[in-house]
C-alpha cells in the first residue's frame, strides 16, 4: 500500500471555523470538510464547473493587504488580519481555496440568495412530486425544504414543455421538471465522450434534447439519470416501479468486467429494483455502465438452478455432496474454477484441487474494452485466482488442453465451478467421457451433462470479495436472500472439501478469512471487516511479469503496455 | 447656458454629402495615414498613448481601454486575438451601425492599429445578425484594405501580418456580452462564461488571451494614435475623455445621433436645445440615459452630494437637466452612461406600459444559462404583460421589484443587472403609477399614444 503524495494544504475559514483543505479545493468541498452544507445543483465533483444554478452563492472575503506595502492589514478589534468582504455574493463552486479565504454561508443575504434561486427554480416546475419518480432523492425537493420559502407568489401560467421524450432506449425525459443544470450534457461530453445532448430555444423556454438524428444510447446513459438533480431524466426500466424510500441499499461490485465498479443494489423484500454506482474516486468515480445495471435480472432468470440434482433426479444436499465427493475421490480430476467466483470461493476451490491433486484452470473472457469502465477482461476476479494460487498463469478462452487430456483418458472427472465447459470449447462427446460435478447458478449444457448439480448463489445473494484489475480487493454484500433451493457457494465448497478429505473446511466467510490471512501472503493482516468500502490495493509484485489483456480505462493504466510479450 | 457645439471626431464624415464607404474616398480624406505612421512606431508606444488618453470603452461598461489591454496575458506564448464587438444590440443605441455603414475604413484602420499595438495576428469583427448590409460593407472594405496592403500579409512592407474576418451573429442580444460573444464566435451557444476563471484577457477566444473592444472604442484608438494620448485626454473632462456619441430616441423634436465632448453637455442642453425639446403640448417625463438597461431618470428629480472636481470634493445640487452626460456623473446619480442610447419619454407614456415593453425584450433575450435571469426575466415579463393585457393588481409593482432584486448581482453576466435595473428603477421612481395602474387602465388612452407591448 503506497501513500499518495501529501497535497499542499491551505487554511480557509467557513462560517468562522478554520479548516485545512488541499489547495485548489473549491469552496463547496471545503465547506463540506468543515461540516457545512452548501446547497447546489449544477456542480458535480466529477464534472467541469459551469456555475449556472446559482444555488451555491455565498459571501466571500479575502485577507486585507495594503496595496502599497503588501503588508497584512490588521483589525485592531480582533487582532487578526482584516477581511475584505466582496460586496456581491460569489458562487462557491467556482471559488477555489486560497490561503485565508473566508466564506459565510449563514448570513441573511445568503439566505435571501438561496430563497430567490429556489423560488425561481420552482415557478416553472410542475411540482408533481406525488407522481414523480425522483421524490425521495430529489435535490430540488430537499432543498426547497431546507432553503425554500414555503409559499408561492407566482400566479402566471407555467411554461409548457415536452413531458415524456424518449432520449434513448433507457432514458425518459420530462422537460418541464428540468432545471437546466446541464449536468447530463457535460457528462455525455466529458465522461461518456458521446456529445449528443444539448439545449434548444433560449431563456426559460430552453429545452433539453438530443441532437437531431441522434439518441442517448451509449452504455453510460443511465448515469445521466443518477446525476439529474430532479426528476427530469428517469430510467425507463425503473420508472414508476418503486418509491426509493422503500428500498434497502446494499454495497456491491459490478461483476461484468475486471474494472470492479462500486455499486449500490436497491432491493425490497428480496426483489432487486435497480443498481446504481457508488462513488470510488480510485475506481469508477461516480459512474457505471448501463450493462452492469442490468445484471440483477439474472437472479430471476428462467434457467436459474434451484434444485440439487444427482443424475438428473432431485436430491438432498448431503447426498449430492457425498456423490460428488465419491466421484472426485476416484482420481484423475480436473478442476475448472471461475474468474467470476469470489476470492473466498476460489480459495476453497484451490484447497479442493490441492487435496485431490487435480489440475486447475480458469476460463478467460476477453472482449473489447471501452476505455471507460468496461475493461477487456470480462471476468471480475481473475486476479483473485492468482492471489489465492488457484492458477499461476493467465487463463485461456478455450479449454483445449483439458479437452486433449479427456480424449487421452487422463481426466475422468471434472469439477466445474459456474463455467459452461461447452462454451469453453469442450465438445459434447468430451463431456460425455467424463463425470461432471457442476457447481453453479444457471442451467447450461454442462449442468445438463453433469452427474451432480449443486445450485449456488449470484453475487447479489452472497457476500465476499473480488480483486479488480488494479489488484484492489473489494467487498460485496448480500442484498437479498438466496433463491429457495440455491445453496451458498461457501457451504457447497466447504462441505465438498471436507468430504474429499480436506483437513479444515470452513463454510462461512469468517472461517475462510481465518485461513486466507495465514495462507495467502498478500492478504496477511487483513480481514473481511478491515477491507474498507472502497477496497484495499494488494501487493501485486508477484504478478509483474504477467501481461493482462486490459487496456486503459478510467483509473487504470496497464503496467506492461510498453512491452508486448509474444504469445 | 447654451449648448456647446458638436465635436465630431468619430462621426466626422457621417452624413457628409459625397462621402462614400469605399477606400478611395477614405484615402482621399487622409485615411490610413495614421496606420502608416503607427507601424513605424514601437507597439508599446501606442499602448502607452492609449493608456495616457484615459479612453473608456464605449460598449456600455466604460472600462478603461488601456487597462484592458494591459491585463492581456502576453507571456503565455499563445496567440492574442482581437475581437471587435459590433453586436450593437442595446435598445436605443445606433452609433456603431453608422460607422460601419458610412465609414467602415475608419474602423478597419482602428483595428489594424490596435492589432499592431498588441501583436495581434488575427482579428474578428463580430457583427450582429440584423446587420446584413453592414457585414457586406465590412467584407468589401476589408478586401479593399487588403488589396492596398493595409491588412493581410506583410502590412506596408513592415513584415507584420494581420487578417481581419467578419463573423455574423444569429440574432441574440447576449452575444454582445463579451464572453457570450466569444462562445458564439467559437461556434457554440452564446452562454457567457464564469469569471473567474475565464477572463478574456487570459482565457478568451479558443482559450487564448483576447481583447474585446467596441467599434466606437477602436475608432477612438485610431484618433489617439493620430493626435497622441495627451491631446486626447484634453478633450472632454478628466476621467471622461474624448467625445461621446448620443443616440437620442423617443419623444423629442429632433431625435438622432450627436457627438459631443464627454461631460461638456448636460442632459437638459442635449434634449431641450440640441434635440429641440419635447413634442408640442407635451412635457418630458422620464429618460433612460444609456441604453434600455440603464436605470431610468425622472424629470423633476434633484440630486445632491459631493463629487470630485480635480483634487477637491465639491458639493453638487443638480436638477436632472443639469447633469453632465459623462460616465461618472450619470453613475453618481444612480444610472449610467452605458452605450449612449438616450431614450426619452414624455407625459403621454404610462410607465407600466414602457416597462412591459422593456421586460418583454429582456425575457426574450435571456440566454437561459443561469437561474435568476432565466426565470426572473420571464416572470417579470409575465407580470407586466398581465398588468397590461389582463388583470393588474395594486401589489404587482412591489412583486416586480422583489423579483428584480432577486436577480441583480447574482448572475453569471451583466444581463442580470440589465434586466433588473429597469424594473427596479421604474418602480422606485414611478411606484405610484404602478399602484394606480389598475384604475388608469380603465381610462381611455390619449390620442396618438403608441401601443408599447
């Protein structure tokens, strides 16, 4: 773990409180550090500053300096340097911390500014909160409570604008609710690099729209819904499904690629309604892909495995484990682990393989990276398999070596962890030659051909850790209970390990971590509880000679990009 | 005291019989001699002359031109641009169009001198969309100047090169705001930039240091380069040097444009003597002295206070007619010299109607970028429109004032002030008329009054 260089600190004064902040921090963030809320709409920490909402107006002052002598001017009353207060209010978002900068956020004039802006934002707003999806997480609603007037002086007709524009396949726009903060426009331009949104018309009639002939269809379009401070941009999928205050939030990780974007899973009574990004400045900022938000749909997919099976017949877990163990103990075993399993599962898989003296392999999934938050490696946890020692070289997409071993009769039994062997290149004939123990979530050709099927949980139903492309170990938590019939992976693997003769076979996170810290050097000193919500970067020096498939993404630069290694 | 004579420096040849906008006519009248002289001097000398002259910008804000130039970031290594603001859009202002239409080479010579003085290699004339003829005239004039080597590569054999381009706006008042203009010139919506950090002198056009000057200002620069800063500073009054062009419109006998030494003529002299006084049977009621965004002044008001005269402070006690027409005096009495557009209203005008007209303009022209101006200007329009065409309430005046107070000083650009000052001042000075408007509406209108909205 390396320490970042210490930034230059400057001391600023917020409402009389001194606070040290890195030089250049804007005053909204500086006030936040001082525990003072400066309300805002257009400002977003990960987008350029435009200063158009005017909600963050504050009083600003600078220490007085004699223009002739450059000496500080002291105030005899306080004995401190005099502060020259700027007569006009200043926007905090575009004011950067400089030594001695003072702001006041609690004066009558600041209150008046906020009430003025709130009133202006509401006069043409439809005030349809009772039917608005944003209610409950609407900045306009919250700040009208905190800083609004509480009554209306507006008796004119409100402006009329389009009510339900489909901006793209996933985003619906209500222009009347839009407060023209331009966050979505800036996001598309600056982060998604797909500059399709803009305003047409002018003044209060300004209307957000797509460029003619274009649509908001990029894989990041739903982030505009997240950052929309009002109910103008809504997710076509989530719209009208559930009030957000009923939903439980669980921290999770996006498993669609090795980026490992941090997420929040929103669920109620065992049903997931949406996934949104969770801020992690070292991984995904405040963004995630649209495709990653859809992953929860796999929980209730038709082909979800919900019954323990032995030879096609429903069975009990203990019988199935017993059967599987007998098959495995017969020898000539190959273990196909998964880059989609958690670190803990990979660790138990490795222990099973070690006990059986079986060969281990992983299936690689490599696609096109998008240079933002979708990396080329579509397995979320290949590095976890390296760290736990499940594998010691990078996986290949085709299990051709395993196929050859089967054909040569060297492998009689295959333990497949959530991987479809036929999708990885094994033929139906090859699958027929071996006994398969399948541990996984969804039905496929491999589970169909398996002697023993052990249904397990999706990432949303269990807890664990994943190691992303930066060798950052990150936690995910169970958002919903496992589907009836499916068994926690650790229970399945632990019991299997015990049955095949493993000496110590934990079946829960605590137990696995007790062994992980002792047996995996780079995890020494850690525990599941000690890993913070934004993850911990592991020492990756053991793997410096490997050439990973990922190209550059938002917060990741491939280390060995300069030296291509021959295949 | 009789009104002084006009002193036409910028408008010397405007409306002169036989004077044409082509280069031959300009050269015949001594044109481009100043440029020939100037390119032989050191650029810094010309900048110094302009600083010495005390010239203040003629676009509206009256910012000292020499100071503006000295703020330029000359060390960045980036090119420096000159942008000529010919987006003359302030209601009541019509001075630049006469320069462009009748004496375009005066402007081009001023541009070239300014460019040479500031090492500018590219200048843009941003002309409002409603001046198609002006744009054609300028294009022609630039081609003529280029053909005679007054512009383009290797000007007059000095090795110095500079191109001028004409860029037409698309019809938006906000493009007159210098950073909005720059955005528009870059091909974007003319949303004014936040300052800090985007001061044009440092991060202007294409994020390069940029000078934005008004047409009239650059013509003054040409004159300063000719006579010298010292001589120029003797014209007018201290801190208000040179001449000013007043564009008088509204209820006077002889509306039009008049050029006087700044501060040497009072408002009363201008309106009563130069413009011939009120129309028969009418009385002056109000005047907006610097374009429609300036605060209105009421006839019958008196202004008292202390002002600087040389090094001393002296008392003043002025009737409105006594106020000298210069930047400082008009600012002292709570209005501004602005762009020189003097709009006169007589007793036939109902001030509510007049304000409704102004509010309609500003609501139409608000760019919509920042909240107070976007929502406030339209709200004010809706209120004043309702007063005129629907139900007026006695409390509407107070509401209008309160809305305006929520705009001024809180916006990205000066449009916030431009759209709220009329409302603030109309209600401050004619509040009774707003209160009485519901009743006044029931009275038949006087003959000959115009529908204002």
